[in-house]
C-alpha cells in the first residue's frame, strides 16, 4: 500500500470519526439535556398542534423533527472543530467566476432531481425483483395515515429541516472536507455512505446511498449548496406526495 493511499485512508477515517462524534454531540445536546427537547417539542406543537397519537408514538414522531435540528447543531460543531483540525476556510468547489448563472443552476438542479427520483424508483424495482423490497420507515407511514398535526410536523421536518440540516452536514462539511483532503471520489463515497447509514433504514440503504451521491453531484455541478438543498427538498416533496396519494386512494394503484 502506497503512502498516498494510507494518507487518504487516514483522512477519511479521521473525518468519519469527527463527523460521527459531532452528530452524536448534537443528539446529546438536543435530545439528552433536560428541558431542551421539551422546549423544542412545545414550540413544534404550538406551530402544528398536538399529534393525535399514542403518547409514546407521539414522542417518537416529534423526534423526527428534533433529529434534523440536532444535525444542524452537529454541523456547527463539525465546522468549528474542522477549523481547529485544519485552520482556514475550505476552498470553494467551483471558483466564483465559474459559477453557473441561476437559470442554468436551476436547470442542472432539475436534471439531478430527475436522477434522484428515477434512480430511486429503479433501484426499488430491482431490489423488489431480487426479493429485498424497499419499505418506508413504519413511523413515517403512521404519521401520513394519522394526518393533522402529525402529518404537518412530518412535512415541516421533511421539506425544511431535513434538507437544510442534512445538506449542511453531509455535503457542505463532510463531503467538502474529504474531497479537499483526500479527493473527489473518496468524498462522494464517504458522504453518501454516512448519509445512508444516518437514516437507519436498512431496507433503503442502497437508495439513500444513491441519493447521497446525487445530492453531492448537484453541489459539484453547480458549486451551490443551495442547489443540493433544492434537489433534496424536491425529492422529499415527491416522496411525500406519493405517500399522500397512496393514502387518499387507499393504497390502490
């Protein structure tokens, strides 16, 4: 094994450990410190109302909104700690003079959104043929079925909090740092893998890995993290729309 390969492995390992540690710290602060989670839950319930769910299930449902907030906090920690590990700002993915104009960036984002949706459904179809069908997380299905405040909090989490928190953490920091220190392909693979594992859905691991690659691709192609956020938002919106349509039709195709 060459010294260059060993250096890349060391960089990837250190960034994974740092990222996981910062994310865990975010969870501890938001979910573990008494009063913080309760205050955030109260704010969410003030916005959307109290979910009509069993108490234990309602608590877990609200955690779906708190986890992206913890991810945002973890991203702040990761950014600060990253500046200690390697002082100075990260170089931009695309020089400012080469950034595509907004209309072109929007077009590129739509192309990547199409890749996210078509790729996800294709992978899901192939996995079903192989006898390993992809299933949405049961709690998400329960929240969609419950409607009302439970569904509203899910929509807010999926369309606002998750795209912002996850793109800042996984693409804006983890991907950029690994790509800068170890190369583009290690950055793509590392950020996509951790993004997939982060979601905790073993049945959807391959699809989440694909989505992680697509979101990072949108970032690389446009040089704008906002485009990755937009593609993430669009993908989640289409997924929610499909679930709501299935709910409205009683699961009939």
